[in-house]
C-alpha cells in the first residue's frame, strides 16, 4: 500500500446511520472536516431501513445494510426477557453497544478499509496516561456516556463522536442551516429501539409462556406479611410506585423482588435508600484510580444524579460500593457507572444485594 492509499484510509470513516437526526448531523459534520464518509445501517428490528438508504443516496454517501435481525433477537432481546424473568432490570443499550453496534461497525470498517468509526452519541473522548476515556457530552439532557462503559480500548481508539460538544437544539439548528429542515423537526427516537409502549406487553408477546410459568404471586411488606396479590414478579421494577394496583392508604414502592418465591416487597420511600451496594462484571480503565480517588461518583441508572462514593473489591471479585450521599432504588441488572468529574472511569452491573450485610 502506497502513502497516498494510506492517507486515504486515514480519512475514511464508517458512520452508523440510523437515518435519524443525530447520525445525519454526524455525517455532515465529518464531511465538513474532510473525511470520506461511508454509511452502515444495522437492521436489527422492524422494517427494512429504507429512510437511511435514501438519505445516504441524497448525501452522495456509499451505504451498506448489515442484517443482524436474527442474532439481535437471539442475544439482546433474549437477554432482555431473561433478565426480567430473573427479577432484574436490564440495560439493553449497554449490552448492544459492545456486542452489536460497535462490534459490527469495527468489523465492517476493517472490510471497507475505514480507519475510524463514528456514531451520533452525545459523548466525547479524552486521552489520559495512554488510555482513552469516554467523557460526558456537553448536553446534560442528552449525554449518553452512561451506555458506553463496556467498550474496550481497541474500539475507543477508532471512535469519533462529533456531537459531544453540541446540545440537541444546536444539532437541530445545524441541520436547518444545512438545508435539512424536515429532518431537524423530527421527534426523538425511543430509548429502547425494539419496544413500543409498555415493556410488560412486550414480555407477554415475545415470551407468551411467562404467565403460565410465573403466574400471580404475593406483595409482602419488609416483615414478609402478605399485603395482596400481584400479576407476577417480572412485571415490576425496583423503585416502582405507579401501576401497582394495590391500595395501602399511603404511597408504596417496590423494595425487593424475589423470583424464587415470586414475591414483591413493598415499603415506603425511606426503605428504598441504601448506603452500600454490590456490583459485578466490571470494566475499570484504571483500577488504582477508581479505588483510590477521592472524587469518585457513581450513576446507578440513566439520567440519575452522580452520587459520591468509594469502591473496594471483595475476595469473590465483586465490587462493594459505599455511597457518601443519599442513593435510592438499587435495581440489580442496571449499570453502575463510575465518573471522575465528567470522565467515565469504568462501570459494572448492579448485582443482587442478597447477603450484603456480611460485607458492611
């Protein structure tokens, strides 16, 4: 390969194109920066992505479609259903990013001789001590750094995130200035791409045996006293208050879910608060920094406020997290993402809190 060809590859970037506002702006911004853009649309759910194809054609961009519907259903959707059936609250976007979105982008980038991959995520990158870190996007309402903690260094070194320094309103204005007025006016895409409406209806549709296998169970209080019947533990999440369909004369929240007994524990808001939690399957960029930082914070769900904390590793490999400010509604299956300032220091999955007393 001669120098000219090498230089050309250095400026080739494969963009994950959904056909929406953010990926369209990403393509235009990178084109302005002198990159040669190739679009890749991942067909994982629903109808064929014709809009993305038409958009790429109108922009003069080479475009490809990766049909991953079967694999996506077998891995991401199956995991989503299985997590609820184990009494956990899943994070499908956190799983999809390393297993599908960025893996497929990287594989296709290699195939198409692209040096970089890019997406419309509202996040930035920063290099520190030879490591690449994800940094929260400037738009606090749109920041998507929380969903990217499982990405490895090899992938991050190839990523471009041009929207990280913009707000959503600025991106819409940018598209209007570029003549994409209709695109700029489009609504927001759903947080979980394969669910329209209530996740409970989705569970029933895609796991129709769930009601026969699980069936109704009991709401109980913290002493184990039965309070009334519920529809089955997969239909409830930690911290839930609405839709319980039980009258106790005061607001009640889901405190715990016991899939073995098919019980859902209810209590008041005070009982949801926690001083500690357990987490597992972590990805920490610099363990010494995470365990030793006095400025560490953790977010325990998307859009939750960062909570100051300290972390230590237990002998069984899990993490014990001590909250130094109020934390509430610890939901196993959700992600615990660690930050130092705006920089993502790593993440993990919130584990079952059973037996946490012996570690405190």
